[in-house]
C-alpha cells in the first residue's frame, strides 16, 4: 500500500519518508521540479512532480494511495509574505485534504503548536487550552486556516487527524529550518537570548508518532507532539555547550525587545524584505510555548527523548553535512 508524503524534502517530511522506508512501506513523494535533490537522493521512492498549490497535480499524486501525510508548509514568522504563505499553507492543505478524501485515503496533517493555546512555566498548555494571546502573524494565521480546511473536509467524509509538533530538532534538516537557531548561536555570540520558551522535541519521535496517527489516529483529533519545556535562555545555553560557542548571559529585557522589533520592522519597510528580526518574531519569542503531550503519549505511543539528545543529533548532522 502506497503512502504519499508532501513536504518530503523538509525536516519532518524527510524523517517521515526515511522511517516509512525502514518499515518496508511503499512511498510516493510530491515534489516540485525545482526541489533540492539531496534529501531524496538514493531513496527508493516514487516521485510525483507537482505542487500543493496545484490541485490537479495533488489529485494525481493521491490516486491509489492508502494514506497521505501532509508535511508541506511555508514558515515565516513575520507580518509579510501572507499571500505566499496562504497559498501554500491554507490553499495547499485544502487541495491535499480534498484529494485525499476523493481518493478514500487516510490523512495526517502536520500542523504546529504555534496555533495552540499558550502555556507558562510550570503550567503547560494542552489541546483544550483556549488559543488566547497568539501573535496573529503570517505563519500563525495561515496554519490556523490550514487546520480549518482539514476540518471542512472531515465534515465531507475525510478520515484525518492533526498533529501539532513543538520546536523540533534532529537530523535531515536540509534547509535548515529549526537548525538555523542552533547555527546562529554557534556562529555568532549573542549576549542576550529571547525572553520566552519552547517545548523542545526530537523530529524522529515526531515522525514515529505521525506514522502511528496514520494507522490509528482518531478522525478530527489533534495531538500535541512536544517535549522538554525550557526557556530560550536555557536552550541557547545548551546550544552553546554542544557547539563550543560562548553562551548568552541574560534574557532580553522589555526595552531590548521593543527596540529590536522597531529596527527590524523599519528595515523591512525601507528594503521591502522582512528578515527574521521583526516585531512579530520577537513577540512570539517572548511567549512561553510550553505544552504537555500526555494525549499523544496515551493515544499515539509518543515517547519523546530528552532535549539534549535532539540537540546533539541536530548538531552532529549539521556538522557532517557541511553547515558548520
């Protein structure tokens, strides 16, 4: 039975593809003609050329598939690029969900913990925490729209569940995505770290839970796939330790955050290009994205390993593949 994976060249999708192959599954991947060939090099997969924004190519890729794992997405933590993000995250997800329903395939949609309610130190959020106080930036808005698209297709008969990973680290981070923060700490001393916190997990554990969700995930059910809750200050200190870099000395204060956001937004207005430093990203990094994954432990046998293992695996992979 064939399983289709979108986003197969990204960190989550690539780990999912490799785990499926380890388990002897037939894998089909939807890839753009311009996609980086390295992530799939040497892998025994069937390639379907297309783009999640193109409903026809998605429908062709879904035909005959038993299951669909939708891991494609566009990440930009800022106020701009809404049109691009919406086309990929929202419209693309709708195309995949509709095609999966028409093909009578089960689906797992890989969302994000960033659309969930916020936790706090000592009081992690879960799937039922109200989503109050979220930063309504491009990424959050379009990933919320993507989930609504899945639920719309569920009402029309799609068998699908949703997983919401936290801050993932680990191997096969080709872009790199979350590994960019690790590389930034390793390559350039920054004395102050963001004020908030994240739930750090290993992408390999997330991939395993995704496959379990495909097999027995409850339709319409959301499961957080997170890990060890910590402040960014602590996370950056661990990044510095594994990479041999200088560690930050303090979390950023309110004035630093305001000034940093103002400078980033001003630069975006002047150049038309919004970088990682902007008021939306800074606001999100000041929140505590702390979660519990008890539901996933019970229902998906999710077993997150310690954050230090994920950090070490990410650093080792980045070093081996020439990013350092």
